[in-house]
C-alpha cells in the first residue's frame, strides 16, 4: 500500500499529532493539506502552517498550507475547494483539531465551553460534511477522527464535563457517519492513544516535562493512522481504535521506540476503557 498521489486534508496539522500523520503520508509522496489557524509563530507552541509545509515537502510530499479556523464555515468550505482545485480530489480527511480545558463545571467559562464544542464537535462535523461529496469520488476514501472510544462511564465525565462532552461529540460523529456513509464506501473511524502523547499541548496543559517524559511520541499515532488508511474503506469502518492494540494486530511488536524515556512509566491517557488490554510489550 502506498499513499503516493493521495490527498489528505488534516486539521490542526501545523504541529503535533496532525503534523506527524502528514509527515508519515509525505514519505509516500502524498499531497498534504495543512488546515490550521497558526500562520505566525506562537510564543508557547512551535510551528506554523508554513513551517509544517516545509517539513512535509522535505519528507517527500506535496504541501498546501491553508489558514483555516474550523469554526468558520466559509473558511472550511473554501479550504476544501482549494485542496480539490490544487490536487484534483480528496482521498482522506483527518479531524485532528481540538481544544481542551480540564476544568470542572463551576470553573468552566461558557466561552471556553463554546470554543471546545465549536472546534471539537462542530468542526469535525462540518469538515466531514463538506468533504463528503469529494470523498465519494475517491478510490479508497477515509475519514479519521482523533477521538476516544464511546465508553460512557461517569469517571470520564465527572472531572471535566465540558471537555468530555465535546470530545465524545467527535466520537458520536464517527458512530453516525460510519452508518450514514457505509453505502457510499467511505470509511469513518476513530483513533485514540493509550498513553499521553508528547505534544506541546500536553506539555503546556497537563504538567510540563514530567508528563512528556512519561509519554509516547506522536509517531505511534501516525503509524496507526497510516495502517488505517491502508484498509479497504468498504470493509473497515465504524471502529474505535486504541493505537497500540490496533498496531499489534497489524504485526507491530516494538513499542519501545515510541517512548520518550523508556525509564519512566507510561502515563495512561483519558478515556481508555478498562477492558482495553495493552499489548504485552506495554504492560
């Protein structure tokens, strides 16, 4: 399987997991649309759509950096149209853009609640909506959400209800769209990490360097996403995948290479179901 010549539209691809997925595809010679809202350097977050484009091209891909706020309907419609005009079609959509605030209900400002829902749930829905007519024409079309399994347990909602609602909203889009688009041959799946991932967002929001050291690198999600895109879209849809379990099923045995610091115990991520057993190499 190769993604050579395939076009990926990735939200939030200026850094972190979105960029890693784009770089993995670029190694095949894919076209990568970097749909993100960072055009100027940020004091705390590395990367812009333009630096990401340079990395994509250096890795062997073709890049189209587009300034996109996924809350803006006209921006989303315009970006998808620009991607199709530039590359002649659309094969894969990755809904990666996300906002997070781990606050309880009294401490969550409504503007922060609205932001998370507008980016996470509404943005995912809207990008998918406008991509569908183009994905219908693709040979092996996929929509992938970076969102958790639908494990509806009190413990996932009580500490940070607003964030959980918004993030599970992305997963409900998977559930609904997988059924809605099955007859059209468009696969819709979710991918989620078992552990925290070493991104600038994790470093800034969840606890600094100590969390990063206990994390895996974004490349584990990039490799898992790549394996998803290799699946036949008419047969592989509606799945809620945990990165290492899925990769183990695809024959991956070495998970140590994804660890930031093998001497530090891994930090479990939110939303991983209790009955999800890690591969033996990660126990």
